[in-house]
C-alpha cells in the first residue's frame, strides 16, 4: 500500500490532490460524481464579503487545449456560505480550504475575520491573482510590494494558515513568491490563469464581453510547471502546483519540480471525477515503481 | 445526473448538416425529462477540450435520442461518430419543461426553430402522455432545414411548418406562424426553443396574448454541472435581476423571468 499523504507543515493531506478554486463550485456540486472524502481536499469558489454579480456573458471561450474564462468571481458572499454551504461541508473527512477575495485590503481582512471562527475550514487560499475583476487584468499579485502588504495584513488577522495564490502574469514570479513568504504566507499556490483574449474575425469583436480573460487547461501546463520549479527553488514554504493538470503523470511532473501538492482545475469541467482519477493514477505510478511514500518524489527532479 | 462513459450509439441518421443518434444508456434514459440535456465528450484528446451540451431529443424504446446540427468543431467531430461507437456522456442535466397536469385537455403550442426543434419532440410526446393537446410549429430557413417533419407526422403529432423562403409550408418566420395560430385558436401555454431572436419574438406574442410560456435557453457551457459559472443568462426574480447559470437552474425558464438581451 502506497502512502499518498503529504505534509504541508500546517496541514496534513491524505493525498497531494486538491480541487482548484473556481473549478469545483462549493464542492457539493461534485458529490454526485465522486467521493469528496477521497480527495486531499478542495478549495471552494472565491468569496468576497458580499454576494457578487460577476461579468456579463459571453464569459467563456474554448481555445486549443485550453479555456479562457472571464467569470468575474460571481459568488454568494460569506453570509450565505456560512449559512447554507459550510454546514454541509463541515462533517466531511477531507480538507476544505476557502479562497478569499477582496476589492481592497480591508475587504480581504473582513472576509478572513468573518470566517476565522467557523468550524470546518482547514486553511485560507488568498486570491490575489484573479485577472477578471479589475481593469486590464490588474491584480495585487503583479507587484511584490502590494503582495507583501496584503499577505501581511491578512496574516495579522487570520487564525488559519494562509496559502497565497500567485499570478503568472509577471516577469519574475519567484520574486513575488519571495515577497509573499517574507510577509508570512504559510504556503504558495501557483499559477492562476494567464491573461488572454480571443477575437471573432467575422464581427471584429472580442469573444469575451470582458475583452480579456484567463487562460487555463492543458495548454498552460508547461509554463506553469516551469514557474512552479522556479518558485520551489526559491522559497522554503510548501508550494502547491496548479496549471493544466489532468492526469497522474501531469501531477507527478509538478511534484518532481518541487510542489508538495497540486490543484486540479479545468479538468474538473471536462470530467467531474478528474481529481480522483489523478489521485488513483499517482498511486498506480508509485506502485509500479516501488515507491512507498509519494513524499519521496517531491523535488526529486534530476538535472545534469 | 450521472456519468456514463460507455453509452453506445445504436443508430445514426444523417440529413445534410443534421444528425440523429439513438444511444443506449438505460439509466440516463430512465431519468430524462423533456428540456434536459447531456454533456457529451466529443474527443478523448485535450483538443477540443470541453464537452458539448446537447439537448435530449427523445426517449424511444429505452434509448435516448439526440438531434443536432454541425455548427463547429465539436459537433463536427460528434457527427463523424458511427453506430457501434461509444460516447462518454453526463446527464440528464438541468431542469426541463413544466409538464403540468393542469394542461390536460388544453392546447399547447410547441415552437421549434432550426436545431431548436430537438427537445420539442420529447416535450410534445410527454405533453400528449399527460393528456394535453400539443401543436408543434416547426420553422427553418428552407425545406432542407426541417428534416424532422415526417418524424412528427409518423408519431401522430400535429405539426405545422414554416420556411423563411417559402419552400415548404408557411412562408416566413415560425413566429409568424405562431401569431396566426394564437389568433385562430388561443392556446393555454406556449413552449419554445430556438435562436434568441425567435424566442424573444415568441415571448412577445405570448405576453400580448396573455398566455404563460417557457423557453429553453442556449449558451456555451464549460461544465454543464454548475461549477464554472460560464453559461449565465439575465434572469429576474422577485424584482431582482442577476446572472443565473442556465445549466443548473435552466435551461428552461418561464417567460416572466427572462430578461432578453437588447439587439445590437
């Protein structure tokens, strides 16, 4: 029997596979398709303090091996989450992580203050990297100084560990990761989506009402992997790899590159049980190769 | 809702751009209601990435049927499948049309434009099951765009056709035909599925005739199961407007809730 558990220091996961925020609803949507308790955990859709309307449609464009979305973080807000969703999640034997959003530093802090005392949340993932909610794809994770201040402010308030989710739309993602670590982030997750667009040549209009969106899916995996490797080489806190993972082999690439866990995102749309398939395939790989603990593989990329 | 990765295509009919598949998927078929849809994986490769939402056309002899038009890469790949191939499907998804017992003995106009006719067949048959009197109005651009006409007739369902060019039946839009039918014999209910402009016009007809109506909306979908928030339409409930996921809360909505987009 392979030991698939991984230790993030602040949180022990039964396996390294988390379902990514924004691709897994509030978790319950997936209960008909898989046993949620077989996952390492899942990260619920980003929450602002209040309900949020999101962007006008069209919100999606399919591109080669990819998907551009501009949902704009439509969501129910913390009150409805605490009243209607969390009670149904809290008995689950898996790690439920809440993705935290904010228009301003104050809003991030308010969301964390509200959720702090509630039972059933294992950690917060700080969403400072959504490209669809500010003008021109801007987000706090584009700048090391802004990242540092925001993480610091949230860390001061939070009673739970903070995973900081980074944007790939920067020149040096390792520098942003270092700023988040210095501010006290307990872990770094990367990458959020790549700022992207698509045009209808017939109408000469952008295919998304928001003009820009975020590209995800298998198309981004090689770039995400490179960034995860760079960040894992730079910071000491655990790194969670995200970007186009849809198989056990994909996940293993990220673990070898230094990620201690991974998030499965867009693949959940294609196959609602994709995250569980990734867990199973990691186990099968380990068995085939006589690996007793999946942690033995983390960061074991051999170069030269 | 469930996933069936080995739904077997039993028969395939090809008519120009249109395809009619019957699919063996007993559990999904058993749960299906008119107006619901399937998410179908068209390729085992990552490109094209997403499943395609395809409405359920019929349930015949325990098989599900889909009727679709080739409109892009996804449906083109799907159209290339043959009898004996397997499909990976998720379904039945969404909420379907209301099959209200109070429609018993009442006339119900079922309006389908182009490929929007697909769910209308299942709907009309189920309406007849509950004792309602469905009348199908089927519109297409030309006579080649109403390939299901004979199927409705063979099922004994009253069907009136329109073509934009007058090559078959009523000359003009199917909403012109609907206006004529409403005037000649006021129905108790109107159901419609088709292009937005057609449904918007049908909604206006229903409103001025003072009859309740339901419309099946269409959108690109990322997942079909309520997880991506990609397929939203503008919906008004209790005076509040918002973007509502049609995969989960639709695709069928009552006329009173739909906020139709302004024309460009």
